[in-house]
């Protein structure tokens, strides 16, 4: 099993940047493909970004393409989400998720991930 802990959230003005981190413990993060999801109040959990086990493949929801970058440092057991040009509609709790068997066809589906962090709040003011 792996435990995940997100950090780096906060309050930022529109146009600003934040970098979220997802630190893994219990098992090396290279065993898992990783995703970032977000959930705004009253809305369903939404896929944001995905990175394969060794970083060779990344995918993004259209609304963040060109603004967000997912990356990973397996030596540090950490996955990152660099968020630039933030907008008020990016406000949400952001979660990282891990799975060792996920396929490309299912990376956007939350229940396909076995492990989740507790989330970190990102608030973008206008």
C-alpha cells in the first residue's frame, strides 16, 4: 500500500501560480501511475491531470492544458502539479491519486484509482 499527502495549496489571485506536491510513503511511487483530481463545492470530482509511472505519458483536462504541468520525481517519491495563470474557476480541493493497474482508457475515472490523499484547498480570487 501507499499513503499520499498533498501540500502546497492556498489562496492566490487570478493569474498567479501554485505548485502542489503529493508525497508518497509506504511504497515507492514509481510503482504507480498518478493522477490529480479536483472537487469544487457541490460538484463531482473532476480529472485534472495524469502521469504514467516513469513520466513518459501525461494527459490533461482541456480546461487546464497550457496552464498546468504534472511531473514526478520518483527519487523523491513525489508528484507535482504546477499551476500557472490560475483562474477563479480553478478553485477546488485538489487530490492526488495512485493506481498500479490503471489503463489509458480509465485515467479520468476517480473510482479506478485505489489510493487517495486527503486533499489540499486551492482558492483563486478574482
